[in-house]
C-alpha cells in the first residue's frame, strides 16, 4: 500500500508542476516527506508517519487528489 501511495503522490506532483499548480505540488512533496518518516504533525504533536493506519494514508491521498481536481 505504501509503495502505491508514494507512486500516486509522485504522479500528482508531476501533474501539478506541469500545470503550474504550485500549492498542490508543494502539498504532494510534503506528503512524500511525511511518508518517508521526515515529519507528521497531528494534533499539535509530531507523529511518525509509519504509525498511521492505511485509512489515514488513503485520506491524505484523497485530500491531495481533491485539491488537484479543484485547482483545474
């Protein structure tokens, strides 16, 4: 699941850059960083992304996809 999630984020990032949707591209980059365990801020405390459930990851991906769709 994580590999597919990361691939989807990369696709979203590339589309956003191509269409000059920099806020969406930045959000996708942020999500990739979170997935790599760099950071995740939840409820004003830092949480490791590996501790998140599959549903949480899917919700994050859906949020980014919605932003991309609404930006076009």
